[in-house]
C-alpha cells in the first residue's frame, strides 16, 4: 500500500575550530589523558568561542541544504533539538529561520529533550510530513554545552563538547515496506523518576541563570544501556527485523562504555556501531546528526543502508528511529 515517507535528502554538520584535548584539560583540572580515555573513550572535543548555538545550526543547515540541492525557500519547517538555545525566548529555531531568511509563515520550534532532542525533533517533523502538513523540513541538533559546563568539575567537564548537525527531510511516496528509503519508524519514551539524576543546576524560574550540568554517572549509566537497547529493538520490531539485518547503529555519543554495552546487547559487531565520541565528546542533541552527517559524507554510510538511531538524555527521555538512507 502506497504511503508518504520522510526521505532524508540532505546532511550537514558544523564543528567549532577550537579543539580541546585531554592534555589541555589536564592543565585546567586534576585529570589526565589516560583517566579520561579509559573511562569515556573521549580524546578531544570542539569548543565554540565565537558562534552561538543558532549560528552553528545555521552553518550545519546550509551544508545540509547544499547537499540536498535545495534553498531555504524550499523549507516548510525548522525544528531544533537543543538545551542550549541563544535566548530563553524566542526559540533557537526562530533565530535560525531569521539568519537563514526563512519564508513568512514557516513554523519554527525547539524540542527540549536533552540528548534525545534530535530523535524527538526528527519524530515531530516526520509526523508532520506524514500528515501532509509540510513537504520539506530542516531538522537540526545543536548544542553549546561549554556554556553550561563547570570547568572545575573533572567528573563532568571532560565529557562535553559543542557542535551542530542537520538533515533535510522531504516528502516522498513509498510502498510501506522495509525496502522504502526514509524514516521507517520512530519511538519516544520517558521516565520522569530519573529527573534528579541528570540536570542543569539553574533555570528561568529557579535561579534566573542557566547553571551547570550535574550528573549522577552511576544512575545514568545503569539506565542508559537498557533504554538505548530497548528503543533500538522497538523500532526494529515494527518491521519484524533483527539487528543482524541492519547496516549500522548510530547511538547517542555519550560514553564509549555505554556505546560498547549497547552494541553487545544488540549482538552487533563493532564495525556496525558508529563511534565519534572520541573526537566529538558528548554533544547532547547534536551527537546523532553529527555522527550521521560525518559518516555519510565520509562514505562510510552509503545509499540504501538500513540504520538505527537511538538516544537517551535528561528527564529521563529516550527514543529510537529506523531509517533507510
């Protein structure tokens, strides 16, 4: 039976020029490369010195539009997954629309689901396309986490980085089968009992400032492996397939131990698990679109590949998506 799919026709990303290595961090806090690498898998991360979250989003969006052979005039929706927008209001997406020169009437909004933000944003855009409300969407994940990182706390400052990734979705007719290209399935979840394990210490109605990221690492790790694995299994089960039938897993890039454990639970060989945490760090909502764009542009992920995206973040929120490139 024919159906409307959201086909991914454009990929783009942006990383700030400044690279902060583990050796650089050892001069700022009591830590070293071996301690960080063995616990997180991170060797370096990018830090934005000049560009804001919206400005990084614009750079990633421009690259995605060029890849798609489209212009901003073709875009019917801009949605940004982020926890670090430029202003409390209006949305980061609204500023992206302004900077890109979006047409009058194009809806713009942010999705605040922390590290799950891109998967949540992708789901919103995909559903709007399926409903026939729009035909082309710009979906972005972007963060400037360096602004909410306590650089004196060695347990958290070693983890986070800045960057942005973007995709362009376009409505296309499909057959309604696993052979279709585009977004095949999405699933979203939350467990609000995890609220106190990962959060920022500030906010508009509490401290009137952004605060810093706090994380109970043991509790987050304990939940993350299960949530990431279960959401991946859920989207695959929508088509009665197993992990043996997918070409790549693109998980949220939080920590190499989490990523390896998820790969093990899904019985995936290491070559099928995309890892960029070593040079990106944890970029929250930006991590999946960054990893996806980098892998497509490098040729590692190719046309026709079947991919599972899975993410978990503060809230707790988590979700997955099954896509064919």
